[in-house]
C-alpha cells in the first residue's frame, strides 16, 4: 500500500483523477498538496493506468478534484474548504470499499 501523509491510498479502482484550480484563488493550498500526494511514486505505482489531469485556469472558480472510478462512479471534492488529509482519507476509504466489493464478487 502507498502512504500519503500517513494515509494508505491504493488507486487500483480509479480510472482518472482531474484537478482543476486557479493558482491565484484563495484556498488552493489543499488542492496543490493533494495533487503532490497522489503524484508520489508509491501511489502512482498502485495503478499505472490511472490518468491524472491538471487543469490550471485563471477563472477564480473554486478548486475541484474529480475522481472517476472503473465502475463509472464519481467522487468530487470542492476543495477550497477541505484539507488535503480529509480528501486523502475519503479517497482511501472509497477505494478500499470498491476493492473489497471487487474481491467479494470475484469469490462468488
């Protein structure tokens, strides 16, 4: 398992992660930290096919992280008032749940 800020994150069930931010907007720090955390080698190697897209804009919109899973579901964070740790914990939790579901359905 890959660790980011003490949180185990496995991207096995993730198809893509899109990060949108305006670097001049207030509250973008947690989004930058999240992007740096998921781009570490340990986390990237948990799913080398996971596409990470970064959209840097100067539109003064709230920063956003959009996670798309292999099963078609999405997890979106409006990350201006959310910490990096909270986003990583939620992502880890959802990924663990989806991995367990996949294991359970494979065992049936």
